[in-house]
C-alpha cells in the first residue's frame, strides 16, 4: 500500500471510498505495481476481495503483498480473499486429462463460449452477502466489509478470443452489481499494446476496450513511460483522472505525477520535482 498515492487520491483504509470503478491502464510501462497497491489497500480496509488472477499466480501476489505488510494466505483462510488462479485452473479446461473445474467459471477458454457469464456469476457469488443484498454485505446499512473486485489484466481475455463487446458487458455488469447495488468497488487493469496503435480498424484491440472502459470508470490511472526515455531514478508517469458521473461529468479533474517503484512501495511526485532532474 502506497501512502503517497492514498494522499493524492484522498482515500485511506480507515475511511475507504465506496462505489468506485477504478481503471488502470499502461503503455510502454508496467502498471502492475498499482494492482498490488489496491489489493493490499482493500484488504487493510477490511473489504471482502475477489481477485481474478488471469496473468500471475497466487504465489507471485502473495510474495509482493508480504513485502507490503499483508498476508494473502491469512486473508484466504479467514474468507476475506477469494482468489481465482486462472493460469492454473485453465489447465482443467484446456487439457483432456486435467482436473475439471467446478461450474462454468472458465468457460471462456472454450472456443464455443461467446460471453463471460460464467466468470461474472463466479464474481457475484463470491461477493454477494448471504441472503441477498440486504444481508451482511449491505454497506448501505453501515457494514464495514464492502465487496471489491480486482482483475489483474482484462486485456488477456482478448487474446483468448473473447470479443471486446463481451468484456465491456462483463465490466458493465460488475459495476452495476458491485459498485451500485452492493456499494463496493472494482479495480481493473487493461494494457494497450504498442502494435495496435497503427491498426485503427482492429475492433478487437485493447485500444477499443480502453476507450469503452473510460466511459464507465469513475477514476482512471494511466501509467506510461517518460517521453524523454529511460531514467534510472524516474520509472514513468501516471495520469490520474477523476471522472464525474451523471450530472457531474463536466467536473472531470486530471493531474500528472511521476513515480519510482521501490522494493516495498513507490514514490510519487509532481512532474519535474524529482531530485534526479533538479
């Protein structure tokens, strides 16, 4: 968890904002450090977290979270964290002799599946309170455990043959059910491949997915490399955009910060104020 970023976003585990749909994007940089931040942040806030690990293993996230002071193993044991390890569980779908997964959660690995309904039902069943939205998880009545969905890379679904429309539908239903109905939050990462910049007619590209998700999110963090190229002391910059919803859409705000990822966190500073460039 990065305290400097919490200060920039005006959000703390002790006073966690609800109803947020956070979109993380990257280009010529790796934004996965923000995924680690939000995972540790929401676990520290006492939220019930469903994590869809589509590109990295549980052991990878557990090792990084340990350095940030959070134990994913303990969170799983007490039921605070539900972790879908897509890399391992997909073998039961792809291999004839592999262990068969329970239910249709990973049906999107099958060529004949055209949507992410099974994955959405898994998310909803993992985060919905017992007895419906009026039960224990109804944060509108003051519950301290709002549900949170984190997806480590939606873009990978495109490479598996899932259409952009199906991924956008999945994100929309997650926002409607988790952020609005259950009063929780969603955090999703999408990567923009450099090769797709010149292919404007590719309707299945991550550019189109990114644009669609920008219309849905309430907070966007775009990580990109420095325009001037590699720098040892500055790893890139983050464009942070607070997006108004409904009648507040004209109140969008945007700020740009540079950052440096460290072993146990990250530093954020205003553009041009790092000691490396002074």
